[in-house]
């Protein structure tokens, strides 16, 4: 089965390249100064944790609670390997879920068409 979102991923990667180059240069400047690097890591940690907590609070409420949690993990993933690994695992689980969901819906449509 071909990935219907492949062109979107390629386009997003192409759009994100200039941003990634800018961020790499910026991080290089920050890493040269130990105090600035520590302050940056603390700021990223606080911001990522805050966004994740807000997302978890919003999960039972109507709105994009899980999306905000994933955004917080993405922020933490810019500095922490464990957050990148967790986010990658969650993406795999979500991809499997959507594949199963779409397969189930197609089977349901086929059953309805036969009836």
C-alpha cells in the first residue's frame, strides 16, 4: 500500500531545511558559551514541560489536548534524546492505529455495499 502522505512529508522536509540550518547555526553559537547553553536547556525544559502539562490538563476537555502534549514532547525532543525516542514510538503507534482504523472502515463500507 502506497503512503498517501509521502508527498506531504517530502514537501515538509524541503520547507524545513532552511529553518533547520538556521537553528543549527543558532545552537552552535549557544553551545560555545556554557552559561548560555545551560540557560537554554533550562528554558527548553521548562517550556516543554509546561506545554505538556497544559496539554494533559486539556485532554479530558474538548479541544486539541493530545496535540498539545505531542507539541510539548517535540519541544523537549529538541534537547533530550529520551523525548525524541518517545515521540518516535508514539508516531509508530499512531501510524499503526490509523492503518487499522482505515482498514476497518474499508471493510465496513464493503459490508454495507454488499447488504
